């Protein structure tokens, strides 16, 4: 893949992604796909995405839309909107393409794209994921990567909400 591809070229509509994957598969490329909210990107995410990328030739990240995130996580989420989350992901070298989906789970987009490997993090169990049956149906593989301990968006959100604002005295103020 060309490392000089721009962020705008990496963020694809669903239909464009499906077409792009068909072309890549004809070229013999191994397609790896993962999905999630990726609300506040942290080192656990970036390490996970690099490991996922190493499983094939092309890494596609499908992210839940704002509406889908609210339905899954509650009315106070996402912290970052879908366009912001997508832009951040497209800036990562390990990520080749990003698209946004509206459904509660990525089952439909997996069935449309048919990645060679569907990847999830260690907090998931292959037998319990709704995606597993779809991936197996077309002959793909499911890969669970080890959980990166010490990193959690929910934990970050909780920590941020408990933090007290920093009080700056007039002496410390930069704006006098």
C-alpha cells in the first residue's frame, strides 16, 4: 500500500469500500477488518490496530456511527463525533481504510465486505460474537487479539468525569 495516501483517500463510503475490496482481492491481497467505537483513541487501540494490520495486507476499520454508538453506549457517548474518530483513525499508518456504519453491530458490513480475517480484542469471546457465524459462513477467519491491559475508554471517561477542575491563583495566571 502507498504510505503517502491522504486521510481523505482512506475514509471511504460503504459502497466505495466494497468496490475497493473487490479490486484488492483480485490482486491477491489478504483483507483484515476490525470494528468498534474508537471514541477516545489510546495506546491500547494503536497497539491493537498494528497487530491487526500485521495479519494481512490491508487493514480496514469500520466504526460505529454516532447514532449507533449512542444506542450501544448511552446518551453521553460518543465523546468524539464519527467524523473526528474517522479522521484520527485515517491518520494512523497501520490503517488502510475506514468507513462508518449505522447498525448496532457490524454484521451487515462484514457480510458485504467479506474480509479474510475479522479481528476483535481479547475482551471478546469468538463463540459469543454475533459476527462469528457470518465470517465462518463465507469461509473467513475470526482472530481474537490479546487485550491491552491498562487501557479503557470507559475508564478514561470515568476518570475525566471525576477530576476536579484545576484552580489557578491570580499569581499563576498567564493572563493578567
